[in-house]
C-alpha cells in the first residue's frame, strides 16, 4: 500500500509539472519526464534546481529513447524537448562529476579515475550524433539558459526555437575545456565567423540574437509558446497534408510545413509581445557582425586577440562603452590560453567533415583535457564561486597540441 501510494504521488507530481494539454499523456517520472500524446513525444529535462544540467543518468535515459524512436515502423512523428521551470532549457553538463574524476586522476595518476568521465562523454557524444542524424524531426524549445551540454542536445536537431528568455553560450574556454558536444561541427558553420567569436570568448547571446546567429532556426515570443505547443500537438496527431514518406515508409511531420507554421507565430512587427520582457538592444547588427567577421576570421589566436584588443581600445577612446569588443577583449584575457589554442585548432575541421567525424575528434581532445591542470583549476574556480581563482598554465606547443588529436588510452568513439 505504501509503495502504491508513493507511486500515485510521483505520478501526480509529474502531471503537475506538465502543461495541462500534456498531463493526460504522461508516462514516466525521473530527471527525464516524458509525455506521449498521439504520434508525438514530449521530453522534459527535469532538474530545475540544477538548471536542468545534464548528468549521466539523464544521458542513459535519453539515448535509448531517441534510438528507439528511429526504428522503422514506429509511431513517433515528432519529438519536442523542453526544460522544466522558467530558468533553463539545460545549463550544461555535470561539471562537478567531471571535476571529481579529473581531480582523482591528478591526485593519483591512475587512468582508471577517468573511466567514468570517458563513459559520460562517450554516451553524451553518441546522443549528440543520434540527434543530429534523427529521421524524426526534433523540436527544442529553448526557454532560459542553454549552454554547453544543453546546446549539444538542441543545436543538432532540425528545429530550435528561441524565445524572449533564451540565453545561449558555449563558455567552455572559461573553465579550462573546449567547445565540445559537436561545437567543432556547428560553430564554424555559423555566418561571419560568429562561431569562432562565441566559441573562443563564451559570449552570451539573448533572445533574437540567437536566431540572427543561426543557432536557433525560429523565434517565438514567450506569450505564444502555449500556442506553439498546441500547434505541435495538432500537427503530430494529423496525417492530412502534414506528413511525407521517407524510404523507410515512416511518415513524419513535414519540416517545411512545420517551419511555416512556427514562423506564423512570430510577430510580424517584431514588437514586444504581451507578457514578454523588454528586449535588450541586439548585440548582432550588420555593423557588429562585419567587425566580428574581420577579427575572428584571422588565422591564429594571437592575431585575433590583438585585433579584438585594438577594437576595444578604439571603442573606449570614442566613448562607446557598450561595444562588443570591450567585453570580448576582457573575456579573451580571462580564459585558459590552452583552451583558446585547442578551440581554434578544432574549427578548421569544418570543411567536408561530418558530425560523427567531429565528435570522434572531440572525444580524443576531451580525454587530454581531463588530464590537464587547467580543467581541474577552471572547474574548481566555478564550483568555489570564485573563492579559488583559476590558475592557467602556458599553452601547449604546436606539436603537443597536435598529439591531442591522436587516440588516447580511453579509446575511440564508435558511432
């Protein structure tokens, strides 16, 4: 009786966390909540107290689900991913766990200390690849913070919806790591060298800037998110003129029809929607994007840092204290030099490479970072909330950095 009562209580908790239109379809409880309306799956990342940060258990739940939804003859036409609560879609990976593994290796020199971290990255990167190659359209509603591992969950899907509250960043260079989860694939493909800018500096983009950068595919005002969810439910349930057939004979929601329908929810006049916060001035304008393109298109990190610094000095001289280069120069001066070198080195792999090839390369580089003192120090500084400032080492030589792209003792990523 007690177990049954606990089960009913858990079910009530799950249903109360979902919007009314989805509660009757709720089927699971845990850090991943899933609702299964007809021909659709709604996945809620449900660790709101941790800003829905991605841990090993969540990856272990998500990976087989998304793999199963690819099966021929399945009934899933559309998958929607959201973050629980109002603050975040997903704020990143479980850096505390990774720090424990790296610290254990630093203290003992025992490679076995890193095995759990290798397993986490292997599963996470495999999930990133499944999402990037999914035949079933995946729609991510990017409410609140979407950073690091949360970017990997969303950016490889067909539809990424930014809204007024969206805050995007790839802040890995600030913790002694590098832009992974497929960052070497999607960042260099953004226009105007914005991916280099975002990956090296960790700059945050908000609201419509996330769409302008090409990280999001659509923008829907907060006031229309519930209308969006109702639209997605209707499209998934319907088979009339809203599906196409692939070679697998599986009908999915037509991406073009879906894109037009989502676009119609955005306001034509781009004004403030009812209930939405006032929009901040855009960071990405034609002028700023041209300047970013010129600076971050330079061939090495030293030249980029010099160009951004010169731009910041010129902005201060003319009294433009809000110029993008001022914050970017400050960030470039604070992040790990090793991370900058590695981040820049992974980007030229963009031409002609697949997502799987990029993820395999990132898995090799990640193994080396786990053994590097900058990662232990950088994550430690974040966990201590600045009480223990990061102490960065000198960047590796070209030959040393090149060796990071070779296979390590953790093996290769099999995709």
